[in-house]
C-alpha cells in the first residue's frame, strides 16, 4: 500500500470518528412485528397457491371424466385389423 494518504480513507476515518446515530428504543419490537407480518403473508400466499393447485387438479380430473367417451371401443373386425379392407377380399 502506498504511504500517501487516500482521500477515501480520510473520509471513512472522519465518519468513524463522529458520534454514531442513536438507535431507536423500539427498533427490536418493530423488527419482530415486521418479521411476523412477512411470515404471515408468506404463509397465506403459500396456502392460497396450494388451494389453487388443488382446485386446478380437481377441475382437470372433472374435465377428463366429462370428456371421456361413453361408448365402448369398437370391436376388432374379423380380418384382425383396425382399418377397413380397401381391395378385393
């Protein structure tokens, strides 16, 4: 490091030498209350998202059941293939 004094170092020393600002008395209480609000909000958001996910899953299952065909699949013809014969038999 150079022996010359740096302007930034002087500014930092001057800031550190001055008296520090007073901390509010109720700072810890306010921090605890804010933390509780954040946790409560996050818990509510997660609950709402899980409920929406469950509702979407139920809606998907209901739609799949409603769209399912009522009639059974056609039987396999005697030729043994699913497609019709196009040429002479």
